[in-house]
């Protein structure tokens, strides 16, 4: 809900598979994926990486159990 109100993105042509294909790879070629943070735009394609090890920091993983993790940072002052 919050993302739809703050910004609109067109990522329809920027899927993980399409990006890998442009580089000459497939999802099966990926053995390790390092995730900077667990926002949907960073984890949406992880299901395609069935052979890969997924690496994320413990601190970021812990945010999943916090209240309303998708709203984290929403109360920060605007820049």
C-alpha cells in the first residue's frame, strides 16, 4: 500500500531472468546471491534461483520479525 502511494515503477521488462539472459546466463548458472536488503524489488526473483545459496546479513534477516517491516524508514524526514 505504501509503495503505491510514494512512487510508481515500471519493472515489467527488468526481471531477473531477462537481466541474466542479456548477460548470457540463466538462473541455473547462479550459485550465490548476495542480497543487500529484503525489499520486494531485491527479492522478487529469488524463487528462480533454486540452485543458489542466498546470503543476507543477520541484522537484515531480523527485520522480518519486526512490526510492519515494509514500513521501516517511512517516518524518516524527507530530503
